[in-house]
């Protein structure tokens, strides 16, 4: 059986049962559960500090009504962060490389922010489709353009996350394959590619964290426009 570079993105199956949901929920089991003790260990303290910092950063551009979304956005941020980072380990599957999963996260949350704006302030939300001071002949064209740009937002969220993680995984696999192939032929070149692979892995760790943050931050900005 000949494997291709894209086989790593195939959803895993066990006895014909897809394991995508299991691979999505498993990272959450690694988080330490809080307890009622006065003294906590270092891991729980670090987790609390990280969650507080993430929540503060996400809630900064939002006004007080938007703080109701703190639990949803912070939980989504932690989920994406864990999935992206654990997907860099060998012999693991990264669910966020699947466009279907990313769209399943982006579309409902984007729609929720849009419906929130249409319910609370319909005039202001619809006013975003037409910039102030637009010349009369350009009004129909601008309304169409703004509507398309509004509807394309969830697609942009899902495609951005999928493309960045997929490209990183492919680069790591390509360079690691080149390293193993060149090892018996040109050891010096193989050492150079190993160094490049190490630096690329560090870069991908940063990309995994940044993309999780950008995904949730854009959702919070969409929410800010509608509250």
C-alpha cells in the first residue's frame, strides 16, 4: 500500500467507526480539573493564570454585554489550542486540519453574533452594509459587496485555520522525509535539514497558538460589531 503526504489528514477509523469526535474531545481530558482545596499544585495554578490571561485579552475589545460570551470564547480558545499543539506530536491526528470541523465551529458562532446584532440593534447592524456618505449610484453595488463580505466571514475563518495547519504539517513531513532519505547518502546535508526541521517545528508551535488565538479574536471582533 503506497501512502501519500495527504494520508495524514485522513480521518481515523476503528472498526468502521470514525474517531474524529474522540480525537477532538481527548485533549480536554488532559486539563487538570479544579478542586475545592485552598492550596493547589503548580499545574492548576498555571492553568488558572493562562485562562485568566486569555479571557482578559479576548474581553478587552468587548463592552459589558459582550462579557456574557466569556465562557464560550475562552473554552473555544483552550480547545483549539490543545488540539493544535497535540496535533504536532508524532502519530497523532489533528482535527483542525479538516475544513468540515472548522466550518462547524465558525458558522454557528458567526451566525450567533449576527443574530445577536439583528435582535438587539437591527438598524445599526443593517447600517454596516452601506458606509456613510456613499454616492447614490454606488449604493446597490456597495450593498451587494458588503453582503458578500459579510457572508464570507465564516468561510474565511475556517479556511484560514485549515490552510495554515495543513501547510505546516506538509512542510514538516516533506523535510523529515528528505532528512531520512539523505542520511545514508549525504550526512552533512541531512544534518542541515535536521536543523531546518527543528526550527520549523518551533515555528509550527507558534503558528498553532497564533491561529487558535486569531480564530477566537476575530469572532470576538464580529461580536463587538453587533452588540
